[in-house]
C-alpha cells in the first residue's frame, strides 16, 4: 500500500532519494581516459599561460637589461604609484574602455540580430552566400582591413566622401582620419565589419538546435515571423548569449592594439592610444620594461574583477554563468 501511494504521489511531493556518494578514487578510475585526454592541454596551459607569469616580478623591480631579473633592484609598488600619477595613463585608459564597450555592445547586439535574420532566411543559397561574405573579413589581417577603411574614407577619391558629395550632404571632402571625434566610431565600425560574421556562428548553431515543434505550434497559433523570433528564437539563444557576454567581458580591457595602431596617427593619438600601445611605447621606445609589465598586471587585475563581478550578477539573476 505504501508503495502504491508513493508511485501515485506527485513528483514534487516525493521525498528525493539520497544520492549515494561515490569515492573519489572510483570516480577518477572511471574517468581515467577523459583525464588522460586533458593532460596535454593542462601541460600546454602550464607552460604557455602560467609559466610566463613569473615575469610579473619585473613590475616590482627597476629592471635593467644588464642586470637581468635576478639582479635588478626591488622597488616594491613604485611602478604602480608612478603609473597612477602619470597624466598620459588616464587618456589611454579612457580610450581603451570606451572603444572596448563600443565594440562589445555593437558586436554582441549585431551578432544576435544577424543570426536571427539569417535564421529566418529560407533560401539556403542566399543564406550561405551571406554567411560566407560576412565570415571572410575575420580571416583577413588588420593590415588589409585598415587599408581598405582608409581608402574608403580618403578625401582623395574615397567612396564615402564621393557618395556624400553626390547626395549633397557635404560640399568638400572630409578628412575622416584626422578628426579625433570620428576615430572611436571608425574603429568600432571596422571591428564590427571584421568580426560580426564570425560571432554569429555559435548563435546560428544554437538556433538550429531549438525544438522545431515550438515553431510548428506557433504556426498553428498564427504567430508572425517577428513573434516567433521574439518569443522562441531570442529566448532560446539568450543563455548562450549571456555566457558569451561574460567571457567577452574578461577581454574588455584587453582588446588588443592592432586596429588602433593601424588606423591611428599622430593627429588622433589622443583618442587612438590604448593601454597596450601605452605599454608598448614605454617598453620599446623608452626602455622601461618594468613600467610596461605594471600596466599589463593592471589590465589583468581589472579583467579578473570584471569576470567575477558579472558572474556573480548572473548567478544572482539565475542566468547562465561560468562558475
């Protein structure tokens, strides 16, 4: 009788069975092949990701090439104090954060919108053509991309200036690459063009894995394409989107320097110099390697704080999280 009552009791009211804990050695033995497969990658990470961290000791030294790391004088936190007192540091930090946020927002939103629109395309040939066209810039180096952008914006026969003059919006060419106020937008647009196709791959894969019965049920209920996109496709990719957003935030302040270096010039350096270029200038031109390492440590610390903070926020809001 007790057994019959338990079987017919609602699942939510049943007492959960106590899971029998498995000894650690037993778990390790059962997963021995998976663990062996991870060994090469763990070794790779230890050598190339964690091994170079010992060089961070230079940030606490007055490093001299002739003395080396072992004999250079230890100066404690002097390099960090000097960093926060330097007037050139704050414009570089501002430029880094502004362009990083603009790239993150446009890339995140643009990739989701493009994936949703491509998901609604029924013509496979057209869909694959658009995908291929948008993927190609990802495999092109920033040297080529920067030259294309500069050529398009050139005041001497550039397509953008010619187009604006043809429509009558301007009467003389604009020197886009010498306007500091334009640089952040030009860099963001170039980065979006280069990476948007590549960023949609994961979202398209998630959309392809959604249950087609949801779309069939929506068709029966008379839902429009926009409604299916809003109530089925978008909620379906949001957990993955949030996970990717958290991972992207870890690279927020480490966006690289290639685009800023190739698109920038001395006229717009006030808006184009980022922390990586700032550190590179101190390390190679001035020869203060300790100062450059201190900047790199600062960037890593900010990245860790951002990832942990966003992950905690995602955990509080019951969204996808990394850990």
